[in-house]
């Protein structure tokens, strides 16, 4: 489970770094392009809007994926809890160890 967390953290960090790179690259490209001040500001505002839309979309995808992982972990935990409960409640499991110990002590 911690492996999944590390993987999700790594993906999230990579996405944030990518988005920051896109923003910086777009800003630098716009600032170095020959255009009037008003045009440049309009382009920066447009690119910022596009970046915001991508970030919102990405956030939705991350939330959806996190929800899926949470559901999978909860299902697995329930399965493991049920298996453990079944193992604990089995009569042969309870008596097998003492019986085996008794047999080994009788043979000595």
C-alpha cells in the first residue's frame, strides 16, 4: 500500500512540475515574441486561462483516481479482515497447534 502512495505522490509531483514548466515556457515565449504590450498581456491572460482549465481537468482526474484507489484498498481490507476472521473462527485452526504440540511431546 505504501508503494501505491509513493507512486501516486510521484505522479502528482511530476504533474505539478510539468504544469509549472508549461506555464514558465509559455510566459517566456510570449515575452520574447515581438508584439505590443497590450497584445502580450492578452496572450499571457489567455495562456493563464488555458493553464487553469488544464489544472482543473487534471485535478478532476487525480481526484477520480484517488477515489478508485481508496475503493480498491477498502475492498482489499474487507477481504483480508474476512479471511482473518474465518481463520480465527475455524475449530481445526484453534486445536491444530495444541494437538500437534501434544503429539510431539508424547513421542519424546
